[in-house]
């Protein structure tokens, strides 16, 4: 995770500290790449907090980090899991220009629950980020994740999956929401494994190249295997 450990947003599901971050560490992209090199990683996922106070939302920092990883680990696959950059398409393009293999932006939940779960995000804006990413770089795999158990209906999950396909998103991940601290949103429901299976089947039926759906699935769950599975269906 880059861009520090303080997030400018107040999402109801997340335990990352919230507030006004300090300045960026200019050496962070290099340090991340050096760490990945020492660990001999074959697949690197780069994500971040939201930095809405920055003019570019932190997109230049993302691009620099991807570039440093590419320089030190040229054979590694690179996935970015980005914020929505407040809808700034130039910021999305800046990250894509750095050459990631996978562009991931999580929808997190269904449209009806955004005000409670992601109060500073906009459902349509997140969809537009994914749409633009695919239009700008059709060769880059696009991906999004959502949590269930926050009070959504099965019909709403299917509608969200349909919206992602309408945005030409290639891969979806679906997992059970788990309350990280007592101050975060409570779990409304523990979804049965067979329901996760029906979501996977539905997602595949409407054209996703891969759907990973299960209680323990997370956005970066077996990210290398997800990417390989999607690539195999190209």
C-alpha cells in the first residue's frame, strides 16, 4: 500500500486511519520496488489509501511505483488497485501509461448502500473509471471487487455485476464482508457458500472472463491465479 497510511475518506467498512495525510515520501516508489525485488515476487499488487487532497489524487506516485517495479522486476506481472481519483480520467490514464497488466478499482457494494458504505464515493463515477480504463487501454485486464453481507439483496448484486459487464470489466471478485473493528459497519448477514456459487455462475453467464466468488475471497485474493484464469479465456 502506497501514498501513506492516512485516508482522506470515511468508508464505513474500512479500518485504515482517516484524516488529513502528510506529504508524500518521494522515495516510496523505489523502496516498494526494492522490497518486491528482495522478495523475488512474480506478481505485484500496488494499492493505496485515497488522497483526495492531492491535485492528481496520487496518480503520479502510482505511475512512478509501477515504473520502478518494472525497472527492477521486468518479468513480474503488475496489478494496480486504485482509488477513483475523483473521476479524473487523466489520472487513470497516467497510471495506465505506466504499463500495469491489470487495472483494478473496487465497486465495494451495490448502488443503494453507497451513502452508508462509501459516503464520499459515487457509484456511477466508479463505473466510469472502469469504463474509461478499458477504452483507453483495451489490452489491460480490468477488474473490480465487491463485498456482500452489508444488507444488499441478491437482485442488487446481479444488477451490479451487470453494470460492471456494461463497463466491459473483465474480472469480478466477490467476498464476505467482515467487520474489522467495533466502530465499523456491522455484518448484516453471513452469506451461504451456495449463494456465492450462484453469483459466480451468473457472472460467468453474462460474460466475465473470470469470477472468483466465496466467503474468503478478497480483491487481491490469489491475484496471480485470477489474472492467469482470465488470460486463459482471452
